[in-house]
């Protein structure tokens, strides 16, 4: 973990109180914090740093079946392909991440990539922001993203069919600065960061994958600067009761507070028709990006992700 992250961190278990975390028993390696603990003086919780990865999650009751799915090797491989296939010129890849990156303007402060998975958009943001923190609940994803950060690339296996695999390799472009990026295990519904810390916040394909999407929208708004900030949210709105109870969906229902389409409801929330932290957002633009996940060479998921770019 890069020491610079310490200036942003608070205890997620104490929210809405913002209690800083104290670093103890730190062991460094190559200028980074390799081992140690982060302790909250208010609630006495301890968060561990192991192998350079800090896990700053308020609840440790164990992952759900959906959460465990994101620790599986097959899904890690699928996301690595989705994030980086264009870098090794796979003919089936899309330009989704480059299209999302085009929506971000250069920012004078730090950036946050909520639900960063294996890190692609965090690296994209490093060319626009002074520093970027990517967070995800999957330890497998975060450790892989940090390995890519340190090694500037990766060789990984993808499934061809059944038990037949092949290797793929990629190298990060020189314009993506690993020194300006780091990754944490954290919950996007209880972000361990001070309010107003980030001038750029991104949440890509996450809203329909978490149990409390409204809380996540609130947390992204809280973490963003009160002025001079930009927010990029993109999602296919594939609502599922296996992930989130239907009474907490932000769309996809015929009646209730969030009747209608998810994107329309999020635009209303950001525009001030909700109880989000900080000033209202101005909607700069909306659009769509076609995104793809590869399960094996004959099975792809083609997903239309609708995005909204907001500023304040």
C-alpha cells in the first residue's frame, strides 16, 4: 500500500463519523507499506495490511455466494480479458474502457474507481488525475490489480473450451503511471475515505451488482469534492433478486419511488431530487458503451452499459 493513501483513510465502521485510522506495526518494502495494521481509536476496529494489500471493510461476516463468485479463477480470467484484451489486440475485444475514459476530463485532484475489479479504469484515470485509488470487495481482483501495477503487465490463462486453456499477455501503455495508482479491498457502500476527497469518481457496472445501490450512490457523492468534481456512472441495470431485494432496486419496477428506468432515476437523484451528500450534480451527458465479457472462446456476454457523466 502506498503511504499516500493514509491521508484519505477513515474508519468505515464509524460512518457517518469520520475517524482517521492510525498505522501501527508497519513494515515497508520498496517504499510501500507491506505489512501492518490500521486501527480506529473510536471503535477499536483493526484493519490489516498483508502483502501490500489493505482490507478496510467494516463487516467481516464472510462473503455471500455472489461475493465468493468473484474470488473464482474463471471469473478473474474473464475480467482480465474484458479489461485488457484490446491491449493484446484480441479481435473479439471492444473499446469499452477507452470510450469510458473519453468521458473523463483532466482533474487537478485525486480519482476514485469504485468497483475497480482488475484495475483497467484506475490505470486509465492515472492519465487524467494526480492520484487514483481503486477499490473492490474481491481480494483476488485487488491483488491481481496490484500485481499489474507493480509488474506493468501480466501473463494470464484464458479458457478455450472445457479444460483447454491458453496464455495471453499484455503490457500497460507508458502513459498509464503506476506510481499514481493503488488498490484497496473496500466496500463501495461504506467507502473508507474522507468526505470531499476526490475530484473524479467512477462507478462502472457496479450498481446492479450490490445489495444497496442507493447507499452506493450516496457514498460516491459524499466522497466527491463539493465543487470542481466529476462523476461517471455506467451500468446495464441487470437487476436480480439474487443480488439485491427488488424493493432496493433503483429501477426496473412499475411502481414505487424508483419506478421506471434506472438511468432516469439516477439522473433525478444526482440532480437534487434525493438526499445525497453534498451539492446537487449537473448532468453533462448521457450515452452507452458496449462492453463484453469472455467466458470461453465460444461464449461471450455482450452488455450495453448506459452511462451518465455529472459535474458540480
